[in-house]
C-alpha cells in the first residue's frame, strides 16, 4: 500500500473537496481558540475551560454511534451539507451573542453542547466522504493528505485567531468561522461522489449501533486500535485541551501565547503527517504508530515539568508530531479494513473514542488541576498514559488489523 500525498492531490475531485474543507477548518480552529479563550476569560478557572471542552465533546460519545448508523442509511453528500448548514447557523448565533455582550459562562456551556451535537453528526461523514470522493487505490493517500491539510489549518487557524482576538475581540473569530462554511458547502455542491449501494434499514438506530459495536468487538485488530485511541486521546490529547490555562497561568502569555502554543502543535502535526505520507507500507505505518503511542506519555510528563515558554513551545510541537502519527496512523489502519456497509457505524464509534476523548480528558485534567495543580496533574496523567499504552500494546503483538 503506497502513501503518496501528491497522488491524492492530483485527483481534481479530491483537490476541490480538500480546498473547501481547508477554508472551513481555518474558521473552525479560530472558533475553537475563541471558545477556549472566552471560557477562561469569563471565569479564570481551569475547571471551566475543561468543562466547556467537555460540553463540546460529550455529545460525540452519546450520539456519535447513532449518527454513524444514520449515515449508513442516507446519501453522504446531502447529509454533510445539512450538518454543515446547522454548524454555520450556530456559529452565527455564537457571534451575535458575543458581540452583544450577552454571553455568560452558563449560556456558553449550552451553546457548546449544541455545537457538540452538531459536530457529532458531522465527524463520521467527514471521514467517510474521503472514501466517496477518491478511487479505492487513493484512499490511504487521501487520508494522509487530508491530515496534512487539516494540520496546516491547525497552524493557520490559531494564528488567525490570535491576531483577530487581540485586535478585534473574540466575537470576530466567531464571525470568521461562520463565513468559512461557504467553502465546504460550495465544494460539496460541485464534487463527484462515488455511488454507494443502498442499504435497507431492517431495525432501529440503537439496534444498528449495537450491531456496529459487536462488529468492532469481534475484530481483534479493530478492538486494539479503538483501545489505543481511547488511551492516547483521553490522557495525552486531553492535556492539550488545557493549553489556555498553560498559556495564561504557567507561561503568562495570554491569548497570543495560546495561539502560539496551538500553532507549535500544528507545526509538529504537519511534520508527522508528512512522515506518515512517506510510510510506504502498512508494516512501516504500523511501526510508526506504535512508536508514537509509546512516546506520548513521556512527552506529556516532560510538558508537565516545563516552566519556560520556549520549552513549552518545543514540547507542544513534539506532542503535535506524536499525536498525529498515532491518531492518523490508527485511522488509516482502521479505514483500510472497514466494509462499506459498516463504514458509518464503525466511524461513529471511532468518533466517540478519538474525537471525544480529548474533551473527556481535558475535563478530567481541568477538575483535578483545580485541586492538585495543573503541572502536577499533567505529570501524573503522562505516567498513566505510558503505562496503559505498554499494557494495551505488548511488544510481541503486531499492530495490524487482522481479525
């Protein structure tokens, strides 16, 4: 299996889809930074930052598998357009309430929950559409190319947000996100989508979700991938959800420092995604993913011990590198093994684990840090992550999706 990013980007259909997503993702990162900073600015409590993060993520756990089952029933393009329209409307509401100075922490929590529900409907189709817009031979290449583009926007979006928030206020970052949805909606309107065989629904959404869960549990390789994703997402990536608190209370750099830390993580992630694109085979990809999972715990420990901003930037970059190697590597291994009939349901479960995990971890670390101190809790979380990864991934067992 080859992982050539240029091969995917030479496909006109995928290029249009990727450009539309890139515009939207820049706005989404700007909004993400804005929500995190606003939650800190309103309360100056790590617990509030963590709980707002959790509010955006918790619906993914509750509804992600259900939306995955729903996705398996309907046309992916129309589904994606409907969900992105809802997300755009919520961005407009967030902008209007913030610009009118009506947004307090309770209302922000409610909006974060609504955003979480809409995002839980979007995440599975975001991943599934890659398989719909490129031929099967380019799927692995497209996944890694998609990761490179996503992480480029992870650099650009926070940088844009830092400048906008500093000069125009946080409401302007939300306005940028609302306008950015024109990119993805326009792309979805013009791309060609691979037709999928219609699947007749024989039972309810809950029953179909359980069927997807049984399918994953019965597949040894998928089961291990989901477990590793849960460990690294909740613990290692959960710490990264507390960057607003690190930026202000540890490094004393404010919203600009937050944007710099997030941008550094994005730079590391881009390098990791480019390395993945050159993996050359499933075996090499699996080895890179294994090493990255083992590195994450150690990097979180060192990050927790760091007190200078420069060291924090370097560690954020290293964490971004390891996180994308682990997360995207696991995703490529997973996506290459899912049959179309189960794609939505398996990716719905993946969303609940991989996308929701950081929010759960961020809330956990935030609450514990309020009691025991941010850096001490970060060190403890890194140690736990390292131990659990070693337990879930014994050296004698290859990280390959064999049933």
